[in-house]
C-alpha cells in the first residue's frame, strides 16, 4: 500500500515507523522541518518531501496521484482538513484521514459526513483516544490496559497477576471451575517481558502480565481471579489543564472527586469556567508543599498529562512517594515509558501507541474493523469480520481448532449478532462473525490478513 503521512511530529513519526516495518507498505512523510525529515530517513526506510502539507505542488511531489492512503497528522486541524480536500479534488486519493484536535470540530462531526463538502473519510483525535484510554484505566482499578471491541460488548483487559489471586499458581483451565457461569479466555501471557503461549495447563505465576477477553459485564469477576479487587476509585488528582486533562476532568467529575492542577494562570482560569464540580488549582504539580496541602496521600489516583514528559515523570514519582495509591504519567518517548514502569510509576501512557491503532485499521487488508497496538507496538489485537463460504474462505465453516494460525496468534472471542462466544476449539466460524485475535508478534500480521481475504469466486 502506498501511504503518505503529513506531519513528522510524535504521532507522525510513530505512524511512519510502524507502517514502514510492513513490507507491503511504501511510506512517504511530508513536513516543513528538513532536519527532522533527514533524521527520520536515517532511522527508517521511507521517502521524505519537505514542504507545506496542504500545498498542491508538495502533495503532487509526494505522490498523491498514486497513493492509496493519505494521513494528515500535522498540529493544525485546518491544514489537515485542507490537505485531505486537495488530495481528493486534484488527485482522487481513495482514503483520507485527518487528525482533529479541536473540540469544536469534534462536537460537530456532521462536518465530516459524506456529502458535507469536506473530503475527510475518517478523523482521528489522539487527545480523545488518550482521554478514553485513561478513563477506562480509572474505572477498572488494577488494570494495565482496557480495550473495547464489538461496540463495547467485549473487552480485552491486561492485569498483573498478584500472589493471593484465586487463579495464581493454578493452570488456566481451572478458571471455569472457579466461575462456571462466566465464559472468558486468556489471550496472552507475558512473563518477565517474554510471551508465554496460554495453554490449558499453563500455570499463572505472580508478576505475569495476563491479557484476557470477556464480555463487558464479566470483567471485574474475571479480574478477581487474578488479583484482589481494588476498591472503586473516588479521589483523582490531574496534573495539566490542557486538552487531555480538561476532557478527563469533565468525564470524571460527575461521579468522582476531582482536583486539577495547572501552572498557567490563564489556562487554569479557563478550566475553572468550563468545569462544574472540579477543584482547579494554579500551581506546579511537582511542588511537594502543594501536593501535601491537597492531601495527595488520600488520593486514589494521580494522573500527570502536561505537555512536558519530564514534569509528568517527576510529579508522578513525587505523588507516589507522598502516599498516592496509583500514579500514571503521559510519556511520549517509548524508551522512557518502559524505564519508568519498572520503577515507582504504575502506568506509563504512550499517546502514539494508543493512536496508531486507529490508523492501522485503514491499512489492514481483509475486513478489519479495529486494531489496537499493544506492548509498545510489538503486539496487536485485531477485530476482523469473516466473509465468504467454505470454498472461498480460509476460516468460514472451520472449527477454530483446525485453523492454522501464525505462530503467537490466538483467536480469543467471536461476536455473532448479539451473542459473545469465547473461542473454544469446537466453535465453527460462520459468515459475518466478528473475530477478535491477539498477535504476540506483529511480524505475522500479513499472514493473519490473508486468512480474512476471500477468493475471487466469492467476489
């Protein structure tokens, strides 16, 4: 696939890195910063063009006329929208995705509906995705990651197994004895950073990172098998009153006690005018006296989402030392994220990894509905739809146990109409089923895609 990425910021660079790793993709990156492009080209196998993303001449030089997909990820919503419009009007680029940051645009999504005049096929908002991601972590205490599939009917949850959990020290198959009325499936286990294939006789050990799938209403019950359930969160402290901090406070303030710390006086004043019940404080979240005054030791969660990752790391470490129950920090550099999670910070939030899944769904061949990038991009969770019949499809009409899956790939669940089925060996896949797969090694993505491509006779 021929892909043009507009903007070489953090999200653009991550997208270029992830997409260029797949042999079938030819990636071109456009940006106004020539030095940044040279640095990027030295690291990964891509083509670069220096210039304005919305300039017709630059888009033509980038190969827009023959591109399959254009992804506009600059920091300007207006440039992204115009670039998509130019790509369609002049070059008929088939698929156009724009990064949209402004809440004003997001609240009026009919602007991007078909026939609206804007040639934007899909939009992605990193701030909105990150906000939803953090909200899910807060609403599911003890989770490391919570991802929705099939319109929220199925959830993939990652938890750290803790000694004392009912299933810890026992084989996976025993989960059905503990909670016989709940159907769930362990999709993957990571032990000391390495993937362990989840078999029925696999014993879960303390410290294992366990990914499991279950219906939304059964999540807490399954989590209780792996660790003692934490009490519901009620007190939140948010550091940073930017787009993410403000949106997160708006979503949580109706059901929780929220405090927001913002060092910029003007931005703090704006936040206080927008928020209803959140306590807005002007100050530095890394100020020990301020945190002590605001009783950080009684807070359930501290979330640092400022624009400076160093400040996020320092303030989170300080909050943890002062007695906060759980701390999360927004960190742009993946190398930093791995480093801090091994220390006093409970969850490192990487915006690029969260965002990339929205883009990958448009790149995957076959009918792929959703993609979530996991473990810093090393693994993926995919929701794909099975099409065809027994003669044209590699999966339709086949029991799951007979399907030859690539190494490290598991089918975790099937959504058939309104029913959620866990993927046991004897379940036969039907046309139209939504399959949720976990790939511990994304190098096998192409092989998985081929499973969901139908033969010519079906078309």
